[in-house]
C-alpha cells in the first residue's frame, strides 16, 4: 500500500477513496482473502485453522454483498477480560468472522490514507512504529533538559469516542459515500451483552480490527493541536500520553491545554493517572507503557563524575503480573502434568516478557523474576515428588541449564542511550546495580 500512501500525500486535504466493491472482482476477492487471514490469525488462530474456516468462496460472497449493498454488520459479542495487575476488567467487543474480514479489508485500504497525515508524536497501532520508539523519545527529551513530566490516561477512550465527531474527522480525508455509509453501519451495529443488543451512540468497540485506526484518526486532532512545542513535547501511545516539559509553569500550562483539548473531543483524563512529576535524582518517577521511569545517577568510577540519566525498568504492576502468571503456571492443580511441560510453559512466558522489557535498565529486575521462577519450579518439584521444598530448590539451583531447561535472562538487557537506536547490543556482563 506504499503507492496509496504516496498518493494520499500528494492529493491535498481531501480525496475520494473507494472500497473494494468498486474494484475488479478479482481484486476484491484477493483483498478480502488477504484480509481474512489478518482478521482471523490476529485473534490467536493458526494459519492452518484459518485456511480451513475462511476460503475463497466466503471472500467472494462478502465481496458480492458489498457490491450489491446487502452486507449488514452483526452486533459484536461483548466479553470482559481482566486487566493485568489490577482488579478491573476491560470490555472487548468481538465481531463475527465475516465482519472481521470486512473490517480488515477496510483497514488495508484506509490505513495508508490516514497514515499520510499522522504526526510523529503518535506511536500506538501504527505501521513501523511501536512502544520502544515512544520510550526512546522520552530518553532523548529528558537528556535535552525536559525534566517536568505530565502523565495522563484518557478515561474510557474507546467507549467515549463521539460518532459524529469521528465521522467528521474521517470526512476530512474520505468523501466516498459508500465508505462513509459502511463506517456508520459498523459504529451503529451495537454489542450483544447478556442476550440483549445495545446500540450506543458513542464508542468504537475494543476488539474490532479497524477500531485502533479509528481511535488514532479521532485523536489526531489532539496531535495536530500540539504540533508546536510551546507546551512541551507530546508522546502519545493510543490513549496513554506523556508531555515532556522544561519547567513547572510549562507543565501546568500543558496540563490545562490537554484537558481543554480533550474536552473539545468529549473526552477527559483519568484523574487517578493524571499528575505532574519532576524528574530529579532521589525524586519520584512515573509509569508509562509498562515501564517505571526515574531520573537516577550512575555510580562514580575513578575520576569520572556520576552521570544522571532517565532509567526505566518494569513497573510494580508489570512485576506483579509476571509473578501472578508464573504462580498460575506452577500451581498445584497442574501437578499431574510432566515437569517438562511446566518448565516449557514458564520459559515461554519468560521469553515473551523479557523480549518486551529487556530494552531498559532491567538487569536487577530480571534477576528477581528469574529467581522467583526457579523458586516456584522448585516448589512444584517438591510437591510433585512429596519432598521438602529444600529438595526442589536444590534441584533447580544446582541443575545445569540444559538438563532442567529453565532459561537464564542474564545478559539480555539493552540499556537505553540518548539519540541512539534503541535496538542495540545486550550488555553481556549485566548492569551495575543502582
């Protein structure tokens, strides 16, 4: 879709972008076939299973319904999943398979169009941009002297997006009535909860394929109003935002401006997660994207003076989530399973967890999580063989890595450096403890 992105860049402020039912039938089916694999496999189904469920016939049927105007979205199924680390639940709206295909096709067509307008301060749910790109901006701006931080989280962002204001934002780029009609139908499809259909007048349901794109389009007005750096540097990842400021006065003005802009969009910051933090050695830090960020000073080495920098490591909430997950995987209710299976499950979690958090000053935290995992596996061995905990711990502590199979996280950390690519080489010798 690079050609679509380039065309959107050159076409001016508004363009007409037609959906797949006006394209040749062969292209429609190819696009929908591509969309079906994205729509299904991203929800956790393997490619082999997706191919057995979705085939070219379904793509042809959906394309025909779109061309003839017969396609109608069904209410999404509402489910609630627990938020990691807190006693709260996040509502998800799961569309039907056919609706997910259409949403994925719509995203494939529209994403390059809106991506041409997106600004550098937005990092969430965008191609070739991610969490660690946003975190690198914090390191760079802190090194430039922006030590006053405004942190906030938009309350119920996906559920509070106004449909009319969202469609106005879409119409700035899309004027094809068929596309706009399709988007309105998706927004008004409603959700099925407890056997009843609700059709809210606001919100783009979390769980839909196109919902993250629509949320970015809606919040682009916030990014656009923050295009100058008079109120600090905005770093936004979906509904989480941080503003790096040079003074307390600038931070206070930034917070007021942020509240005003959100109010214009019908949104508001979450009071419990909105505050101003001053970064200084020995002071408090802030949590953003699963990491805890704090201004620390390195230890003096010989004649070298200590250097202050913005460090980050997994937040207390992320640590608690890791412990809870390891505890679930080594629970006594799984005693009938082989030890090898338990170790493989723990290793799989540790690999995924470390792959995210290793880009930071996380060596000491990795040691803690690794020790906790070995302690839990040792306790599992003791219960399984009806021996003392000391026996299980001894087996884990003295067994070679290749015999027991527990992975070692030591030497995988990549410490952030200002104005450098965050994809660096790991510190094989670990980091000095603060």
